[in-house]
């Protein structure tokens, strides 16, 4: 059996190409996608995907819970303890991929003989780290135990899926917005090209930036929530009597919510303990401590994602973080889309630059593009869609299932 795997920063999926077209495999009843998460219980039992998420919630957020493991491919991070041993992140990625592969074999009753795995155009804006991430991903895939493996750019895969619905040739710009990267590609697509094995000449240009859903979560925190964690607070230094502004690197570090487990240390714990009585408002330190040391970064990310999704229904929503067993982190904010857009200005500028870059590489102008196909959760944010509508016109924007197009295209590539 030949399969496509979309190994995403936030969600992952497996698909096959059948007589009726690409089809996502349900690794459990009703589960067409799997969260890219790993959980180890306090007893050391390790689970993956949606089952890991359920175990984490059902066990009152206890044990170890890892999210956005793909994001660590380009970073220098130490081994982490999970269950009863320490793992390099490439080992965890390999184990997660193996979970997807064995799940596909279990639900189909067939042996996987070939896999095409998606990869971003750029893992990192740094060339050396981008190359490091690709090498690590290739090693993790090899260690997953499938003999025949290929890689395909994720926006190119999304174009293959979009192409199946075309009745004539089109120049298509794809914007694929994941959790860790945002990738762009321009391709010639059409029904006569679908069956071709060599599509290299059809890919006219690609570009990408390492700014996507996780970064936008951080921008949400920075825009709306940082006062709860000490921004604007004051403290009294030792041997002083007058309050002065308090600033600490941890205030910026916590905006990378998937990274919080790497911040936990005795040094930070003791530093916060010493700091608390010196703060004008000690509550901000208690919130920091709870967020970092009670492993509440992931629930915080889920609450932010819920607010982001709600923006699709209107320009004003209420952010709530009050259901995760933490009175010290009982946060509610009325937030507005326009303010959030202003907070994301640098990210949107990066997207505009990447669009300029892919057009230049393709030797085209915006007028030459027939269709703009957007996929991924971030593509549903109104100001992201608005960016493309402004550049290409709203009539050329196309979309499908935001979370399955890449995987379905990878199944086409694998066939």
C-alpha cells in the first residue's frame, strides 16, 4: 500500500488514493486527523495523537505532554524525559510517524510499502538550520522503518489536490498555512497534467517563512494577555524602597507556548519564589509559575486557537481561560480582530514578502495567476484571507477543507 503522510506541527493525517480519489484514513472511528502530540502518563505509558490528548485531559493534565514536536527539527534542544527514558526529538518524531504508519496498516489490513511525507518549503529562515531540519526529518523517517520513502513540498501537494477538480489548465498560487511554517508555490495545474509522473517543470516557483499558527498564538498573547503575566508591573529591588518597572526574559519566552516545558528549571522556580514578595502585584508571578510549572501552556494554546477560530464569525470575541483547574489563571478578555491584526503586522509583512518572492521566482505578476488556493487553519483568519483578496482580488480565492488538502495531495503523489 502506498500512502501520503501529512506530518504537521499541529495536526497530522494519512491518506491513500483510491478509485474515487484521495481518501483520509480514520485511524480511529471518526478521526480523519490526529493531533501531533505525545503524552506519557505518570506511570510511564506513552500514547500518540488524539488518544494522547484524551489521556492528558482525562488525567487532569498530569504526566508529560508534548506538542509541536515538528517545530524542534530546526532548533538546538536537549533530550527530554518521556516515560522512563530520555529521548532526542528525532526519536519522538520517528515514533510518532511509526504510530501513523502502523495505524494505517491496522485499519486497512495492508502493509505499507511506500510513503510520501510532506515537508515545508522552509523549516527556518536560517539556511543552516533549514538544512539541519531537513536532515533530521529524513533520518526520523528512515528510522520509522519504511523502505521506500519520498518527500514532497506541502504547498505542491495541496496543488495536486486542487488540480483534481479542474477542467482546464490554470496557473495556481497555493498558500499553505501550518502551525510552524507558511509556504507558497505557483504551479501549472490541469486535468492533462494529473497523470504525469514528472511534475518538476510544472512547479514555477516556491517560497516560505517560518511564521505560522504558533507565531500567531504568540502574537495573540503579546497583544491581549501579557499584562496578566507582568507587562507593566513594578517591583522593589533588594535594598531599595521605590518600585520600578519589572522586565524579565521569561515574559517573552512564554509566548512560545510549545516551548514552555524547556523553561522549567530549579533556577527559574527559585527565582520566581524570591521575586514574588517583591512584586507590587504578586499575582503576576503566581500566574507565570502556574503557566510554566503546572504545564498549562498547551491548554493556553487551545484557548487561543478557539478565540482565533471564533474570529471567522465576527470581529469581536471573548477569550476564556477559566476551565482548566487553575484559579490563578482565570483569564477573560474581550478581544477585537482589528487589534489582533495590528499585533500581527510583522507576520503579515512576512507573508507579503513571501508572495512577492514566489511571483519573482515564477517570473509572473499577480495578474498572471488564475486561482489562489488557500489551505491550513491560519488561512481562515479574515485578515489573512483579506491580504490575498487585496493582492489578487476576492474572485480568484479558492479554498477546501483547511486541514486535509495537503494530505490528500500527498496521497496523489504517492500513487
